[in-house]
């Protein structure tokens, strides 16, 4: 097959893989589940930061 035919096929395959991955993340709400797992670590980190509080 020529390069002119292979390139759109690779582009289509990459787009399909990207869609499948992002749809899976959306369908199973994986972004919020990851955020829920990281929240305690982030809270612990930000609780120890020095803050400048001006009134």
C-alpha cells in the first residue's frame, strides 16, 4: 500500500483509540474517582503550606 493510503488509516486508528480511551474515562467516571483518591494526599500537602494571611 502506498504512503498516501497508510497515513489516513493510521490517523483514523489513532482517532479511534483516543475516542475509546476518553469514552471509557467518561463512562466509568474515572476522572472523579482518581480525584477522590488523590484528595486526601492533596489536602495533607496543602494543609502544611505556610500561608500569608492579611486582614
